[in-house]
C-alpha cells in the first residue's frame, strides 16, 4: 500500500531505449507502476521490438540486446492496450518531463494512437530532488566539508571551497567500490590527478560538447542528425557538413578540434 494522496491514478514509468534522440530512437522496454487511489499498485513491464538495431553503447547501459527483443511485440502492436492502461492517469518519472514523456508521446504519434496529455498532471521526481537537494558549490561545501560557504560567488571564496571539496571527496570516496552494469567492480575516486581526469573529463573532445569520445575512444558527434556517428565518417562521406560547421555559430575551440580531426584523416590516407 502506498501513502500518496491521489484523486486519480498516478502512473510512474521508465523507458529503456535505443538512444536519447526522441525523433530517431525507439523504446525497447517500458515499465509502469500505477499507483491507484485506494492505495494499491499495479505493475506492468514489457520489452518491445524497436524495429531497428540497438546500438552497443545503449545495450551496455541497460543490458538489453537485439537478441532479447527479436521476438518481442512492436510498439504499434501494444500501443492501444498501453494507452488504455494509462487512461485517466497522471504521469510521473525521473527526468520524465525532459525525456520519458516526450519519447512516449512521440511513439504514440508515430503509430497513430491518440495519447492526449493536456489534462494530465506530470510529476518529475528529479526536479524535486534537484530543488530540495541543490547540486551547487555551496551544497557540496556543506556536504563534504561541513561548513557554510560565506561570500559565495566571490572568486577567491569559491576557488578555496572547490579546493577543499575535492579533498573532502577523496577522503570520503577513496577505496569505495562501484559495480557497473556489466558487473565490473572499480574504485573510481583515487588521490591521483590522472585517475580523476579519467573519471571526470576523459570523454571530452571539444569543450562545448559537440563531439565526445565513444566507448571505443573514437570521436563522435554529440548533437543533431549525426548524433553518435563517427566524426571521421561524416567528414569523409559528407564534406559539406564540415563547411557548414566552420561557417556556423560554433565555438572556435569546436572548429579547431574539428579541423584537427579532418587534417589527421588527410595525413592517414
């Protein structure tokens, strides 16, 4: 039995997908916990055939591979039943307003099933978390150092606080193990700058984040129609994209890194 005060059912849901592009990617699993007005709950979880390959980097995160969904129903085949199950429900999730709800709505639209959200209330648990537990320097200083940050936004005070916070983080987390989705155990926080760089900045290509390193250490685009595609492949197959970026309103650092990648490709031929 739950303790929420409800006037209508509240459906908590989470999606696992082929990626994070709402237009291009598809759902591979959906789980719904429907909290009923009488205090009871109903849970439904179903895997879905996305009718497209699941990228390895996505499978490594959620553990669902092409083989796991090859015999699963398509979203189109379950859409009407799912819409019926969610009928009359408000919606809730974690980061749901920015990702899960838009993705779900897009899937319903693609298969022509009406899923109106106009009269539904939407509760994003992540928003409450971030509001009530701020993730700013002052909050970090209080958490790791047990002190209040005076003169916040003074450059010197903020810099000293950041220095102390890192020391506090190392003291708190050094030797603490984490287990990733593959069962690999690691101790990510070490009193070693190289290890801390690997933890916090190893995927950076350009500082605007328009390009990042994938799990294979290859530069891939991190935006737009080529999101997730190797930079070298796009520069080779669509040279006009390089010209578009160089003429566009991108930071000089992004243009410099893109040029470096292009020149490296030319010298390797």
